[in-house]
């Protein structure tokens, strides 16, 4: 992974590799979400085109997921997208790379048929 630096086990990528506004948000009680950051007020975040990341396989942490995506997309459980969601109690917002966004977006929607 050239052009990257690791500090305290977190991998940072150059700004040019980052998506404009796609993020992963971890909340206190509502799980983990991926989407386009629309607004942020304190610990309240509004995401657009958001998917709940219920289970992921092939990424050791949310940091790796945001930087690299997942290695086993067929084993992941990412829900259908909602047009907008307001998340309260956000404790972590991680910008995603373009490469991670492509992989996350390509994960098949997990739903109860």
C-alpha cells in the first residue's frame, strides 16, 4: 500500500484517494452505517443513500473497511439503501476511499425475502 502511512494502527490515505463525502459512521446504539455525509450537528449525523453495515467479512476493523473495503463481499450483510437517515449518538465518522466505496456499493443487498 504505497502512499499510505499508519499511525496507531490506523491507515491514512492521500486526499486524492478519498471519496468526496462517503463515510462510515459508528453509533452508540444504532450500529454502523455507510453513506453520503449530508449534515453534522454535534453527535447527530444525517446520511443520504445510506446502508446499515450489519456484518462484514474480510476487514479487521472499520478503519480497514473504510480504506480497503472487504475481501469477502459475498459473506457480508449490508442492508438496502435508504434515501436519508438521521443518526444520533455518533461516536466515529471515517471517510472512505474510492476503492472501498466501489467494493461496498457492489455488495449485494441483504434482505429478508
